[in-house]
């Protein structure tokens, strides 16, 4: 074994470890600062998400010659009217039925527990019982938290009224002055940052808009189709389950599983095992249509993330920040991928020039 190579490997490992440690310290400090400024960052995030939904309408009006301020004002007013209609027609009934939804999920888990304890499984182990008790508690907290997030985030806005107002004002200014932001940013940055940062921002904006709009459209289709199937079968709580399906669409993979699990449990409690199996079949068919038909048609550009990366991102986001973390995990991961791809492009070696050893192409066309 070469002592020189061993020392070189140890020094290289130490240097790389020290550099990674500095990077992790920087990330920890950035996350700490983000948490301290969350009262400002959260309205900014909500404003950006709302802007991605409303920007196509504002862009359409601007291309038809409307002044930016007038186009932004009209889109903002229409958005407020639509939001008020959603509150009146959907959020209030969902809020009134949220307790029934939670109780139905808990009762469904208890029925599964009783079925597992009887023949043919005859599972009576204490650890299994403890696991079911934990599942009951988590379902009660999870469903209540999800419905509560929908209600408080969309309709009542009691504690988050400042966030809602700031987000709406930010959405208006983004719609009005958004195209001026990147040129202004280029003028403020020195050197290569004047080129690199605006390019990354533009790519990130395109990725974020593609994700939000496609997930909203796919979630709406899922909610309508699954809600229609539940209504035909006579399953109760159709409206809360449809809203839960729509919101869960913004949490890829895990969201669909969670919403489908809740719908099957409600059908099991209210209509029995036969209708529960029919609901499960409906959800599987709709999910297959979503993955093979809806998403390829609606989502023009994918996020470029593997399914395993999406699953890990949603799990990590949920552990760090609960429901909000799960909702923001995939967009954040996609933006990180945008930055990483751009950095990799800049650091990659340019293609080598031909050295002239190859024979010249003698079949080149001769001008007439």
C-alpha cells in the first residue's frame, strides 16, 4: 500500500468533508433565517403560487393591448369573485362536515381492526393492536389537519388574514410588473450573476407554473370523476371527499393514496364492503387515467424528477413542516433540480473541437 497515495486520499477526504460541512452549515443558517422571516416568506410563496394560476389570463389581456395595471386589476377582481364563490359553495359545507369525515375514517380503521382480529387472520398480537391505535390517532390528526388546512387556508382566514391580504397584493404586483423583474434584476447584479441568476429565475418560474397549473387541472379532473362515482354509489360526504381529492393532488403519490384511502374507509363504514371495493376500483381506474392520459395531455413539460425523489421529498417535507411542507416539497425539489442542472451545464466541459485527423467529407454539395 502506497503511503503517499493514502495521505493524498485522507487529505482529499478531509478537504471534501470540511467543504461539505461548510455547505451544510450555510444551509442550516439559511433555513433558520427562513424560519425567522416566515411571516414575510409565506405570503410571498402564496402570492407566487396564485400568480402562476392567474398569469395566463393576465398575459392574454396584455397581448390584446390592455395596459398592465388594468389587466392585473381585472384578473385580481375576477380571482376574488371566484374565491368568494368557492367559499360560499364549497368551503362552508366542507367545514360543517369535517367532523363527520374524521369520525368516519376512525370508524373505518376500527372495522379493519376487528376484521383483522377475526378469522381467517386471527391477528391478536399486542404490537398489531398498538399499530392500529397509532393509525387511528394519526388518521384523526391527519384528516382533521387536512380539512382544517383547506378551510382555514381558503375560506375563513381568521388567523391568516394578513397573509391572505399580502398574498393578494403581491399577486397584483407580480401580474402588473412581473415581466420587468428580470431586466431589473440583471441591472442590479455584477458580472456573471447578471446573466446566470435571471436565467435560473426564468427556468424556475416556468417549472413552477407548469407544476401548479397541471396539478390543479389534474386534481380537478380527479375530484370530479371520483366525486361523481361516490355520488352514484350513494356514499355520504361526497363534497368533502372531492375537495380532499383536489387538495391531495398537489402532493404527488402520497396525496392520491391518502385521499383514496379515506374515500374507501368512508364507503366501507356507510355502504359496506361491496361498495368499498367498487370505490377502490373507481379510484384505481381514475388514477390510471391520470397517469396515462390526463397528465401527459395537460402537463406539457415534466418536472424531471424520478418518482423515488418525489416520494422522498414529500416525506421529508411532511416531517419538517407538516401539511405545508408536503404541499411545497415537490415544487421546492423541482426548483433545486433547476438550479443543479444549470450549475452542471456551466461546469461541464465544452465539446472538444475536431483535431483534423479525420478524412474530409468529399460528398459536400457543389454550388451550381
